[in-house]
C-alpha cells in the first residue's frame, strides 16, 4: 500500500449539495505512539482498544460553490457554538488531505460537532473528532463514487484520519486496532490502522475502561510538542525498539488471555510514555500527585484482591483503569470507595471496548 492508492481518479457523479453524519469513538493505546516522522508517520507501531461511550458525532453539510476557491470554505461549531479557534487546525487538516480529496475546494462545508464527554474533561477529542470528520468526508467521496468498496472506504478513512491526528487512525474500527509497520503483524502499515488480525482470548471481550478525571485543565504541553521532543531524545531508539518488542509479546498474550503478562506490558508502556516526557529536553511532567495516588491504590488493591485491575495513561494526568468484565462489580466498588476521591469534582467516565465508528 502506498499514498498513491488514495488519490482518486475522476468521480462518477456530480452532486450540488448534501449531508452526512458519523459518530466515531475515542481509543486508548496499550502500546503507545509517541514520536513521529514527517507526514504523520509514526516512529513506532502502536495498538489500542477502541472505546464505546467516549465519542464525537459530526454532521457535515456541503454545498457546491459557484467556482472552486483558493482557500477552503467552511464553518465549524462545537455543541452548537461557533468555534473560530478550531479553524486553523481544520484548515491544516484540509491542506494535508486535499491531494486525496480533490473536491475539498469545490464545496462550502458546515461542520457541526459534539462530544459525548464533557468538553474540558481533559479527554483528548482529537482521535474521535478527526476520525468523525474523516468519515464524513469519505462519505461525500462515496456519494460521488457510489461503486467504492467497503474496504477502500474504511482504509482511506483511517488514512485521512491519521493525517488529522495520528491516534485518530485507530478510531475507525474496533475492538483492537494496530497502526504502524510491525514485522510480526501481517498487513500492518504506517499509513492506516488495521483491525488486529490474530486470535484474541474471550477474557478481552467487553474489557472495561473507567476513566478517572484527575485534572480537567488545559495540558501544559500539547501532544504535538511532546512528539517533537522525541527527535534527538537520548532514549528514543531504545524506546522505539521496545514498542516493537511489546507488540510481539502481545500477540501471544492476546491469544492466551494471560492477564498478568498483559498488565506488565500495559503499565510499563504507560510509565515509559511519561518517562519519555520527563527525560525530554525541555523535560515536563503531565502526571499530578493524584495520578500517583491512584496508581499506588491500584497496585495495593490488585495485590490484596487478586483481581486483574491495571492502569494506563495518555498524555495527561487522567488515569484509565482497565479490567475484565468478569471482575466489574468488585472493581467498580473499589473505584467508588477508594479512587473517586482523587478525581476532580469526583468525576469519572465508565467505558468499555467498542466496535468502531458508525453512521449517525
Ligand atoms: C499519548 O494522536 O494526539 O495518546 O498525531 O500529533 O495528533 P498527533 O498526536 P496524538 O498523540 C497521541 C499520543 C498518546 C498515545 C497514543 O494514543 O498512542
């Protein structure tokens, strides 16, 4: 597969106006993407659970302009409010994908977007937001080319989403998606996320993720800046090698359902991500004191209860608490009794593994 595969020929139809709507979920990485090359190419492969409840719904209306314009013509709103400050990010996205969607300069777009999770929750909306928009745009391309195959639609949606935000490439499908070349994973690609192709033990079905909102404030360092700091990072190469090794280990772990080994990889990945931040130059810390309190509580409870609760982190202070569905009642109790006290205003979100984006 190459970029060339996603450049369309002529379109079969002409459409003057229309609309489409997609709901796309967030995802939580088990092996983390941290560091990238030119063109949104990941420095290492990553894998994630697609989430179910945390999602963005985007409605896209489009109408043909009298003549194509130099710039892009669009309005964007979030939860009904016009968001001028979102425009530069969308314009950058359009610029990156224009080669693959030549109709972009021919239409005016009205983008209405809303999130299922509270806006300033510290939950990254770039994966769900960019994938929802990529799917809406692919839907227009499919209206222009009705014979498009389902496979092409899904692959190109992931390809475009990646150009909006790397992790968004993993939000189109579910329940487990891998993105980035990995020698031991057939079909893996730096260009798109693929549905994890090997055996997955039933213990991972309906796997739960309770997201503890430790800090809902604006992050001090954006992911984009963080990725950039992996250039010339003293431990970058060892880290990228480790991600490949962890993905290889996960193949047998997913097949056997060995949760103790699963936990080792997932928690090590989370702490390694934050270790990379702490050893960047300039260095930074995104965890908060309560992040560490929660981690210690999880370790103590796991030891004492012999359950398989574990944590992972994204690029922020919030903690994702992961556990199998069979242990849900005991772990939900533990979360309410011991962890919610560390959340900002006691807020948390109950989620679980999901099956990917849907037409809304
Ligand atoms: C820590 O996908 O947000 O969540 O490609 O610059 O938009 P951009 O970065 P982004 O990075 C996500 C980083 C992460 C790990 C992960 O999701 O794999």
